[in-house]
C-alpha cells in the first residue's frame, strides 16, 4: 500500500485528481470507478480544472459509480447520478453513453444489480477505483458486516450513515432512503488499482481502524489491504490517529 499524507484537504484532493488524470493520460479508454460524498467534491473540482488547463479529454473513458440510493430518480438533486452530473460531468467532455450509475428506481433491483456487474465485466473491469470512507468504515455503501466476496446488491443503510448523509435531505436522517444499491466489496477488490481518499479530523479514528486494525468485514474499508495495488491519500487531520 502506498500512503500519501498531505498538509490539508485541498492538497489531498489535488493529489487524488492528478492520479486520476495520470490514469486517463496513460489509458484514454480507462474504465474509472467513481465515488460520491463531500470529500470527492474537491477531487472532481480539481479534475475539471486539469481538464480545462491541460486539455485532458474524458471522451474515451467509461465510468461506473459505486452506489446509488434506492428510490431516487437520476433527476433528483439528492441522487448520486445527479451529484456526478453537477460535480464532474457538466465540466468535462465525457460521453454520456459510457457513464454508469446504478439505477435506484429499476423495477427489478436484483436484475439491475446483476446487469451492473455484467456491464463492468463487458468493459474489461475497472482500471482505477476511487473510494471514500464512511463513518461506519463502509466503502461504497458496504455497511458492516460486508463479507469480502460480496457483489453489487441492495443493502440497508445504517442509522449512522443516514445521519452522516442527512445534510442533503434537509438535515433529517429519516428522510435519507433506507436502502441503496452498492458494488460489493468483492466487486471493488476486482478493480486493477484502488485509490482511497479521506480528509478531516472526523475520519481519523475510522481511517486508523481501516489501515491498522484487524482486516475484517466489520470494517469494510480494511479489505483494501488485501489488494496488491492501493494508494491511500490522507490529509494530516484524517491521518491523525495512525
Ligand atoms: C457516502 C458514499 C460513500 C462515501 C461516503 C463518505 O456514504 N456512499 O461512498 O465514501 O459517503 O462521504 P463524505 O466524503 O461525505 O464523508
């Protein structure tokens, strides 16, 4: 595992954006695994800057997002599909036909999950998977315990996660959907390279548990240590308990 610790959140997200940009430069048809959450807003803003400043084209890439809330249509401002549009895709030249986010309003969610797994395979697998970490130690929405061989599926969200993500839902955790579709831990571990980013003091304890505690389904993020090609980018605050 390669660990990069930067002085502050802005520099951490900047470093992560440059690693993503390098992947696209090396392989213009890269398959990017993308993530959402507040941490990633800085990553995507920096990536959009690189696109503009260095004429980095996204036209050949394909993308697969980690997760989506069940019950929210892509047009809902609180959906992750909408998040991706406003934070990244409105600012770069990605081909909409190659953007994939699980469909949280599919009539048959089980079929949607199987089709998502199949689509990742058809694209030859994920070149680089971007990951944040939730307060429960989740990657994607793999709430504990999530066995390391899990695949894309519907999960029930923890009360702590609904609390963490309530800001987008008027501050009311009960307004946060109770279920989500998420890539499994096994799906994530299949990516050729993993890039985890965390910032801020609130993440320090869970980052330490994930990187230095037992490797266990009780902390989904600890699974990344089983992967042979992982980069973790932290600011000093989130690295504070290491
Ligand atoms: C959500 C996403 C996760 C993300 C987490 C962290 O729960 N499903 O993929 O890692 O948020 O979010 P934040 O960056 O806002 O702390």
